[in-house]
C-alpha cells in the first residue's frame, strides 16, 4: 500500500491558509441552517480490523446533534461482515448519503457495495437547505486506453498514474448538472482533485478542476448565485484546506488512521465533523481532535495531524 510519498511537503500560499477566507457566493434564502454529519475513511475490516466501536461513537454523536443529513465520503466498509456498521448507520432516520471510495471495491464490484448501502447511483445530486449538493465517483482505472470501474481491487496492480479517473459520461453530467442549478454548490468526492501530495495519482483531476473553474467564472460574469462554494474530499487521511478560483477545498481526515511507510498508525478516538451552512452566509466546520493510540515517531507526529480542523468561513454578500 505504497500510496504516500512520506513527509513530502505541500506548498500553500498565505492566502490559502487564512483563518476566514471569503466565498464568491452570496448568502442563501434558506430559512434555517443546514447541518451535516460527516465521516470518511472508516476502513472497516481494512487489515482485518473491525471499526464497530468508532462507528458507534460517530452515530452516538449524530443522534445527539440531529443533523439534517449524514454522509460518508468513501472507504467505509466491506459487503460482508458489516452488519453492525450498517445497523449503526441506520439508527439515523433522516437522509443518508454515500460516496464511493476505492477500498469499498476491494472485494466486490460497485453494484454489490451499492446494494448494501441502498445507493441508487454512483454519482448524483440533490437540493436541501438552499444548497445544491453533488456527489462524484472517481473510481475508474485507466486500462488499455479505456476507463473501467474499480472492482475486486483491480486498481492495486497498476501504478498511480492509472488510478482515480472520472469517466466522460460523468463529466458531461457534471457540467450539465452545475449549469442547471440556481443554488450555491457543495461537492463531495473521495479522491482529491486538489491539495493532495499524491501528485501522480490524481487521474483526470485537471478536467474536473477546469469544469469547476469555468463554472465559477461564468457565475461571476453573469452575477448568478450558483457558484461552487466548497469541495469535501477524503482518501489522503490528512487535514487540509485551501482556496482555488473561488472554491474552498477540504481534505478531511480519516476516522481511523494514517498510513505511512512504516504502516498504519491508528488514532485513539474516531475523527468526524459536523458542518453547518448558515442562511446568513457562514460555513462552519466543527471537527474532532484526538491523539495516536500507540507511540509514533516524532516525524509522524509532526507531519500528520490527528484531527479535523475547525473552520468558520463568511460568504461574500
């Protein structure tokens, strides 16, 4: 699982690291805040390790906080041995959404894991609380000059430059979907298109970024209020945030561990976040913090955060 160039530095501008950057969208006309319970990269049964306890902690918090919907952003669980994970997930009776991650197809195909999750489509969109939400599927492998679905860990024998692609039909759908909304947009995907250290494992991220950049440019030119405001991503087991052309990108940390050249280093408590979209034009992220479960080398402690950072971002009016 040599996925990370260990201790490679990222270069961010001072503006990208500002505590309260500004979105290029106006406040919405929603009557109340929209609250989201968010978790990613639980990795139930990865390395044979069950994560029922972490899932229970997340769902206990969800039941207490009563968000408007919950979403998991990929690498969630396996098609077998996950009965308790799914029972915990179903404790919440409100809307529940899934994002496909690469490890979700380690031992099955997309259709199999989607059936377990009661997920109708691998990519889709929905409206709630004055926002348009988009869920993407980046789990395509470039094989023999064509793109094929991830299934049964078929991505693992191939090098990183062949992974994390998005198919042409989905890109066409994405452009049309964004053009068809009048609401500010929030996007969820598993593999990052921006901010990642895995520079050779971004697939056709540039095509997606071009769609996002062009859409926001057109929205600014026309004065429309349907800009892409934020993109939430998982996969990297990291905690990062930066802005690009009016879009705020967040890499959200794993619920369970960070993987380095020395193996998996587990967090003591699970990580997750609650995201609030205020109708007055404020996005807030309240993330969990923890420590490593076992002692790790100082270099790992220095480089890899054991938390999801809080953010408070004021939209432009």
